[in-house]
């Protein structure tokens, strides 16, 4: 769900929208970027141009809110110097997003939809409408229906303008800003999937949850537990070991109980079970809310994010949540493994899902 339209009314986008752009995923701790050959036609085989990862200093961002625009600008300027990029598509933190679904008359003129939705903001967003940027997507419907469902994504103006300012000062032209979970869905959910998928982004500092139906992001939430919490729990029983060593243990032992020493399993399972309970609560909320729409029942959970390599995680969640769970194929909509071997190792690729989804976008 792009929010380019928030800015296009006062900052007209250039005709260069068709030129190659770079997907830029900005989190509290790092910035990941991916670029494909943008001169290929939609549906054609994609060619990966470049990718990378830049650390972001502590306290520059907090839960997606930009605390220091100048320091974020410096990170973006470093990215520009490394890549020579000019045009970017940037993710927006789901922690700061307000998503809601509403109904409008089917025959309402296109020019009046935004005005109609502005009145709905007061009921669904705890920010004065004059301080909000929003975008919307009309859901698929039958031609004989008298009303249609619309999904609205809203952000505080100040949140978006800080990202926008940092890009411009760094010499970059932002073509669009998109909710992180929606960008991720472009990469990990098959383009032809009409069902409902839950995406779980297991990151370093938090776990993002998004629910996508027929390709559209319908719900997003954040769990304030991530891979860093696993490391803290492990240090309590294994001692003060380097993060690299703890990561190796997570990925090789993880949730598998050892025959001689179960300390790692016991330390990790306590934290992961909390995440599982939080996911289960969100699934229950969604299923109760969507009872009139059985087609919207979650049929798959897709895992991505930098901490998703935890051994045994998909199996544990599949068994405890009762829904098939799998690690993401972030190249699903890029190319087939039968034709090409990805240049990014699989264990690292999960953290690039959002950047890949952004880079795949085209404006027609």
C-alpha cells in the first residue's frame, strides 16, 4: 500500500518513475537495500543489480520514529555514495501505521473517494485528520454490489515528512513510501495467491505481524520481542558469550532439545512461547472479526526476518498454532531456483524481504 499519493499533491512525482529504483528498508538498527534491473518489462526475468546492509547508530530511530533526521540523512548519504542510487522506494514502520477497513458506495466518483474517507479518519485514527497522510485500496468486488470495501493506511504527517526530508537532503528522490508489511508481502506471497496469509517478521528488536488477503495488507501489529531477547535469555544460562556464537547456537540447536544438555532449549522455548501466544491472540482476534468471511481465514504463516533461522521454529509454530508455517522464499516473485541461484545466502535472505518487495514495484 503505497503512500506516494500523500506527497504527490504538493510534490509532483517526476516522469522518472519508470527508471530503476532501489528498495530501501529502514529499521531501528540497520538499512537494507536491493535493486533490480528496472528496464525489464513486468513479468520478465529480473536481474539483481546490487544489494547491501548499512548499520544505523543507536537512538537514530525508536520504534520507527525518526529521532535524529541529520543522522538518518548521513546513513542515506553513505548509501548513495556506495550505490550511486537516485530514486528510492522506502518502507514505513508498521508500528506507526493505522490500518482500518471501511465501506463506501460503489458508484461514488473517484474524485470524491478521498474526501469521503477523510471523514472516516476521525473514527479510526487517534490523530487530527489535518495531521494525517493516508492512502487507500479498493478491494475486489462484484459489479452488482451496491457498496465496496476499502482498506485505508494512515500515518502522522510528521512521521513521513522526516523520512522524506532525510531522503531529499541525502540527494535521493523517494518515489513511494510503503507500509513495511505490505512491501514484504510483494516478495514472500505468491502473486497468484488469493487466500489469507499471516506474515511474521522475526527481527532483532521486535516481531512484526501482518495479515494479507488477496495480496492486500489488511492488518498489522507489533510484538515487542525479537531475536535480541533470545540472546539475553541464553546468556543467563550459558554465560556472557559473543552474539555470533549465540546466533550459531540458535541456528544449529534452537528449539531442539539436546540429549545431554537442554539448557539452550529451555532458555529459548520460554521466549518463543511468549511470541507464539501473542501470535495466537492476533489470529483469534482476526478469525472472530472475520467470521462472516470464511475465505479470510488464515491458511498459511510465512516467516521472515533476520532471526527466523532459529532451528525448529516453523515446526514449533505449525504444531502449536495449528496452521502450516514455513520460512519465506523471498525470491518467489523474482525468479525460479531452477533457473538461477540467488547471490544472497538463504539464511541472510530472510532479512531482505522488505527491500526486495519494494524493489519489485513498478509504476505503470
